[in-house]
C-alpha cells in the first residue's frame, strides 16, 4: 500500500507540474531515479517535458495579435514545404532556459523539436495522424539568429558541439548526394538483421566485425566481417557540401581569407549558389582527418548547417554594420541629403590626402554610389555599375585612389593585374582530391558581387586574362562550361582599373591605344577614361610639394588636423554609400532625357563632321567614340548624381553634370590621343608604313629624325609617321637602337 501511495503521489505531482492534461502529455513516475534529484529535476530533463515545452512555444508564441508559428506551420503543411524556420530570439523571449539548452545541446534537442512541430500540426488540425503515418511526413526545423555573429577566425575549440552563426560568401557547392541516416545490415551466415543509426553531418558508421546474435548451446559462431548492407531498406536524406569564405571587408590587412566546410541536408540543399552572401546558423562539429603518421587526435572543424539566410548584416573588420541602420542614422542621412553643398563635401571626402584631381574624385564618387540596375520585361538586364579606367604617368596617385575605394566601398576586392589570372578573376572548376568530383569556386569578381573590384597594373595583365572579364564588365555575369559544369554566376560589380603607358610615360605624339596596348573592345566597356599626365607647372608643383611635405611631417595627425566641416570621415562616407545603394534607384525625368538625347545627337554630328574634315586632309579617320554604350554610361552617371542626394529622380541638372564629366574624361581622352573605342588603324598610318618600307632597304640603318623629316616632305603628318614607326617596331619590321634615335630594317 505504501508503494502504491508513493506512485500515486508522484503521478499527482507530475500531473500538477505539467498542468495541461488534455494536451497529450506523456506521464511517468520517477521511481528508480536518483532520489536526490527530485521530481522537478527529472521532469525538466526528460524528453517528454522538453517536447511539451517546444509544442507550447509553437502553439502559443505571438507578436501582437499574430500567432507567428501557427501561421508558419499551416503554410508549411498546406504548401507541402515541410520546413519551419525558428528565430532563436523568439525562443529566448518565450523560455530563456529552454533556448539555452537548445544552444548548448542542439544535437539532442533538435530531433525533439521536429517531433514537437509535427505533433503541434496534428493537434492544431493542420493534418492528421493517419496522413502523417501513411506519407511519413516530417517537418525540418531550421534555426536563424540575429545575435552578433562570429567570424570563421573565432570558431575555436570552445565552440565545438554548440550553435554558432557565421556570415560569409559561398564559394563552392558540391552535387547533391544521398546520405544514409539509418543502415540495415544482414549477417550472411545466420541472416540476422542489425539496425544502426548514423549521425548527421560528415559522420559515418562502421560495420561490426562479429555477429552479435545470441547463440544457442553448441552453435558455431559466425565468421568475421559477416555483415552486408541492405541498401533497399536503408533510410536516406539529401546532403550537399558547401565551402564558406570570409567576406573581403572582414579580412584583416595582410591576412589570407579563411574558409570552412559545411554539411547541408534535406530541404536546405541548393538553397544558395556560389557567390551568394549568406548567414549560416549551424553546429560546429569536428571530423577525423586522414593524416600521415596516424595522428588520430587531430580533427578538422566543419559546420553542420541548421539554417541559411540570404544576405547578412555586412560588417567591417572593426565590427561596424553596413546593412542595418538605426532610426537615428536614417534621420541623419536624410538631413545630409538636404544639404545644398552635399556633393562638394562628398567629392572632398574622396581620398582627401590626394591633392587636386577633382574630376577623378567626382568619377570615383559616381562609381561608389553607382547608377540604377534595371530588369526589362524580356528578362534582359541593364547594368547600373560604373567602370572607370585611370591611365597615366607614374606617381599621379592612381594606386592611392584604388586603395581608398577599397576602404570606402561597402564591398571591395583589390587585386593586381600581374598577379591575377582569368580563373582567379572569374571562376574556376576544381576537383576534390578525395571524391574526384568537380565543383565550382568563384573568383574575385564573383566574391565582390554588389561591390567594386579594384585592378591595379591593368596593363600588365595577359591579353587572354583581360578577355575573360569582357562578359563580367558589360553583362555582369560569368558563364562557365567546364568539366560537365554549365552555369552562370552573377558578377554585378563595378571595375576601377589603373594602367601605365607601355612606354613608361604618356607621349602626346603617340596613339593612346598603342601606348596602353588595349583592345578597343575592353576600352569601350569603361564608362569613363581619364588620362593623367605629370606636366610641369610651377604653381601646381609648389602646392603639391607643400601638401606632401605637410603629410609626411605631421604623420597621422595631419589627417585629424585637416579634417574640416567640409569633409566626411571614411566610416560616415561608407555607411552613407551603403544606405544610398540600398534605398535608392533613381530614373531620368522627361526634361533630363530630352537634354541627353539632344546632346547625344550633337556629339555624334560634331565628331562625324570632324572625322570628315580629317579624312579630306589626309589625316587618319578617328572612329566615333560615342556609341549606344557610351550613351548608357552618361545615363548611369546622371543616376549616380541623383543617388548622392537620395533622390529617386535624375533631373536636368544631374544630366548636365554627367555630360560635363563624361566630356572631360572619355571624350577628352579620345581627342587627346585618338583612343579608338571602336574600329582599327587609320589610312595615313598604313600609307606611312608602305612609304617607310620602300625608303629603308633590308639591313639598312637610318637616323629616326632623318626618316621623319623625309616622310614629312612627302606630305605626311608627323604624328602618323611616328605611329607607323611604332607599329613597324612592334611587328618586327624595324629595330630601334641608341634610345630610339636609330632604326634598322630587319624584316620585309
């Protein structure tokens, strides 16, 4: 009687503790447990009580008058999606202790959470038990979190087996495979069937060496390794392997970006593609690594993914957010946009340590803010990013502009032309050494999707590598067809490139395209081309020398002293640019469109008339540098001016500024050195080459000045003659010596 009364009292206490008799709870007795723990401790740690708490959370949590997870459960069951995304912050608001247990022991609690989700769906009449049993329905619970994420560098041993949130860029994904969750193995000798569970992630299972069936007396044992896997009875789920890399802006200076492998299963497979920026919530796990020498204690960390959210709260290396803005910041940005001197202050804030170069600073500001990306009804996309080429003499601060943009742009990748290959800039297909499987890894232009790629020493790149970025610069996609992988990756990036002339310094008498050795196809893809010359000017040189000496004398204090109310610091500028790019998508108004149309027609007519005049004079005909591609460039520049003041409309004033900036950059550069954005060499160069070939016999030496003087007597222009000599030297017909003062004919 005493035993029965004890059991009854325990049952009563348990019932009172649960307090929801009609919710389908599982009742139990604490007999046989450690008497020191008590009923309360036993009920808290029991699976039944944990499932009950999860079910109460799904049924009862609400924001305002909305039951959040009831609606999500109804949608998941009704649309047959069977995926439920849980915000960990909501669980903390409902039951802080339960959320802490989930974060500390996710492998134990998640299966209970998924069972509770299906039971809640049945109790809420979204489905019934017969349907669940017949179709073997299961809801996958995914976790997301808005708490401060950790970086890949902070994934240390103290985080093993715990839930972590890591942002980054997905650089490769594998094919979807079948992962066994339960293995059935049969003994070949006695036909005994053994069931073995397999842990999630990259964990596997090993078959036992001996049969564990109970033996009858005098029955011979089964031989060693008797088990064979019964593939048709095993249970499988989809699994995929991802590789996550740190975002470029979060990598400390001088460090290599780090990567981590991830295991994705069930309905999370194919939720992202290479180049996507994602925030991953998962369990930090470890897997054994085949290390030479048998070092079995060494384990490699990886993430067992529990939830994926596209995009992430972009942060700098210092931890400042670039995608989330407070109400106070938005009000401050709105006040900044109403400042009548906003554009002047923005231009002054671009690389303030660089003296002069006002037009280049305007172009860099336009590049940072960018135009508006458009998607047409037929699926075509028009790029909104602005590409800028800085071409000029050494020591004119080209690289400094690139370094500043790398710091000021929300997303930026800096690379050098000599150290960049086509695969490194676009994408590469690599083979896994273990599985021999091919997978795709994105390059610099894929990683910088939505930002800026800064390419220094652009002229030092190999020609075949420059050709690889043609599609990325105009169509903003990268097409891959290698090793059986055919896909298209996004590369919605702006390109800021710096190049030196081929002859060391810019020479006015030579064609600019020859000096840079660029194809006209790549030149036409730049919206603005600046030719920067280091000319002697006593007043300018004096101011420049004073500025540079002041910077060197005062060191880092110079910038603090020079910071005035007319400039913004880099952090404010970076956040304002990120806010403008996120919230604004301006369009031309009717007045601006009419002005642009008339200006385009006038430019075409003036250049056509000038080319006709040059042709009648025997001068080389310059190809018309204004095409539809350059017209679109002016539209993008006008939209960027409107975006600087957070406006949705590009007005006539914006269009006039855009035309002025384009005229002083690309159009002026084309007039200076006859940059040919489309077309080939002129008639006069070919005539001069033919006459030089007739004048200089094979093996003959001749003074360069004498040859030029004789050709001028034949009614040829000095500029055309020098271009023809340069072309013949490049083609191997002439050889120069004595620093170009003497020529020798070496090939016919």
